[in-house]
């Protein structure tokens, strides 16, 4: 299972998980290649007149700064999508801890 923070790390290209075996490593490589392609398209859509492409230098095709800023701009919407925008009221989407409120 992946956490919300793990998803952010993956999108930003900062995931430390290398994989348990060759299959995991190949899947991670495919995912990173897909993300490079997606952010490459976003990069190409940036205007050159305001310096956006210069600011988001390609970093060898990785687009790390662009990926970081995209995550920061969209993380709330991603959270809503993951939780189906569950309210915090009477709906118990998030389970309570076992500590009975004690530390």
C-alpha cells in the first residue's frame, strides 16, 4: 500500500523505494518514464515569453522543479480525489486510532 506522501514522492521523482526484485524495478522505471513523458508535454506547453521554460529547466528530461511545483499546486485536489472528498463530520472515512485518545 502506498501513502499520500509516497504518491507525492513518486510524482516529484523522490521515491526512495528501489524495488524488491527486477519486476519492481522495471515497473518503477516504466512509471518514471511515463511521468517524464507527461511532464515533458506540460513543459512544452509552457510559454517561453515569460521565462517559464527557462525556470523549469528539463534536468535531463526529469523536470524535477516542474514536478515539485505541480504537486504543490494540485495536492489538495488529488487528496479530494483519493478520499472521494469525504467530509470530516459524521462520516467516518478515517478510522480512529487504537490509543483511546491517550499518548
